[in-house]
């Protein structure tokens, strides 16, 4: 069963074609890597799936619904940079999520933050960069959503924090949902992805089960990515 179905999706910014006739399915119960360099179209696709960008051609369905207000209850989104007001206390941020999202699991959030050693009485501006990233991830993963979209969740943190974030994703992943994880740091997340999508210059050039790719190509996804994208 697929939670997302995309057919002939295209989006242009003037003469720049960000997405070109994309056909894609995202299966339920999988952690899906959306992989590509900067400028490949990943951000545009994420904005469409989160309902932040509605001006496109083609069909996009999340559980048979077009992205927008109806799908906001299905999608939990972690942007690629912190968005919470820094003057908020951690506990106020949690309350804000609880007020805004009916599916927010406060008990799960409290447990996760406790395991991270984050003081809920602290203001966000008093947190380190790594702790701030962990807070944002906690709030995102504490929703009981159907589709989690994580945009570069490990790009701006140190290796130790990356391991913690990846472990948090795995421990809080619900098999009835799906995770779409956008990144260019393939080696750090290869071990957890079930499905890989290569996006190049707005086009899908590979969309397949991760293990099938490794068996056919006789190499890691990270190695294949470096060959395809010359990096």
C-alpha cells in the first residue's frame, strides 16, 4: 500500500524546471531516502507534499487527498532549519504543538526529551545547536502522523548528534506510517533506509528498494550516489 501517489508532477520557476514529469509512489511502512544534490528538486517536492506550494501541474495525492488543509493532519514536517521562536521555553513549544495538532503525543515528547537530558524549563535560545535540532525532531516525531517528512535532519549537527537523531527516528517509527528523509549525507543514513529515490535535475532516475539496488549494483547506495552525481 502506498501513502503517496504522484503522477506527471512538474513545477517551473520561470525558465527553471525544478520538477519534470515526476512519477513516484511512497510505500507505507518504509523509511524512504529522497537523495540528490542541492538544486535537484528535493525542496520543491517537499514543499508540494507539505502543502506549502500549490502552484504545480500533475497529480499529487496523500492518502487519496490533495496536499493542503486536509492533509495537514496526515503530515508531520521537520524543516531544514529551526523555525520555533527562540524566546519560547521548551515546555511552551510542546504545549503549542499539543494545541495545534490533535495527534501530538505529549507523553512521548516528555519521554524523548527526558532521555536527551533537555530541561523543559529552558528557553530555546539557551539550547545548543544540537539540542535545538533534537527538540525539533522530538516535536515532529511525537505526532501520530501518517507521513513524516524530514528535510536534512542530520546536516547541521556533529557526528554524535547524528547517531542520536538516527536512533530516535528508528525508535519512534510507526510501521503504519512512512518517513520521507531528504539528505545528501547518504553514508550516515544508508543503514536505516528501506527505499531509495535518486532525484537529478528535477527527474527521478532511480526509485527502488534499497537492498535490491545493492544486490544489482554490487555496491552501496552511497557509492552509487557518488558515481551518479560525480561527488
